């Protein structure tokens, strides 16, 4: 059986190269677009500040939803073999839900159900790296995109900023941990962008060094207060924008 199978496989691959037969699903390379989403802060930490964070609990997940809508309307429609995955920090939505007396986890689940995306809850930065490296068989499933919506500084994605501890984070992904990401995960034309504050000032460079893929980030702050309505079929969406004087996107 072994001596018969190997020549058959070689002949099949040769015919696929010539375009005479289609390669099998197992041999074909597919793609995944990952959107990483941090969680909201709590009012008890923020209500006395001059510039409180996250007055709206859904700033980050709503912006991520807007991005999913854009992808569904353009490059990754429902039914496409390319998969969209939401990686969402769960704990902050549980604690903020207790504060607001609302089922915020259920509301995040509704994004999954409405737009037919893969939803993966995570607890910390190592969970994120583990999913990037091995959430799919990366030999055949390359990353076509990776975007972050959440709090950040120049060296760190902060998934729970001002949720568990006032003005601090206990769950993050630091730029020094990016070297744990396996090289070769990203497609050559992958779109990678952090929509958080300041990541273009240091973290973008560390991301490129670690992965060989450029990540667009902000020099200065960003805000999640900008909304779009009835634009291209997207309703009540949030689009992060630069908010610092002289701020810019850079990689």
C-alpha cells in the first residue's frame, strides 16, 4: 500500500500544479483574520476623574463589530473560507456587567451569532500568543489580519485597564513577550493594526522585529468616541480616531 500511495500523491500534486485537478481541502491553504478585543473599565474607578475612561461599556467590542461589518461587506463575506475570529477578554465584561446589571457577555455572544464569526474568550496575554501560534494548524492556516481594540500604552496591550485595579492592569500583552510569537504565521500581505493609544511609539517596532510583519500603531492617543451612521450600510458603528495634537499612524 505504501509504495502505491506515494506515486499517486506525487501524480495528484503534479496535476494540481498544471491546473488539471483541484488540490484537496486538506492541502489547500486557508486564512484567518483575528480581532483582539480588550475590556471596559469600572465606574467606581473612573467616575471622579477629569477624563474618565469607557463611559460606554461597549466602546471596544462595538468598534470591533464595526470592523467585522466592514470585512463582511468587502473581503470576507459570510460563507467565505477565510474565517474571522474575535479574541475577547472575558472577565472585564463579567465585572462591568455586574456593575451595569446587564448581560454583557451575552451581548458579545450576539456579535458572534449575527456575523457568523469564531469567538474565543481569553484570560491573559499568554492565551493570546497561544492562540496566534496554535489556535489553528498554522502550517495551512495563515493570518491575513490582526487588529487590536482596547487600552494600551507604548509597550503594552492592557486588557483590563481600570477594571480590577484603579488606573492599572493585571492582564496584558507586553512588547517583550512578542518574541514568543512564532515567525511565519502571517500572510505576506497581512493587515496588522493596533487601534489603542501610543503603540506606534515602541510596540510596533518590537512586533516587526518579532514577527517580520509590520503593525500600524498610533503615536499619541486614540479615542473611541467617533460614530458613523448609515454609511455604507453600517449603522451605529464606532471608529477609533487619533485624538492627540500632532498624532499620527505609523509602523
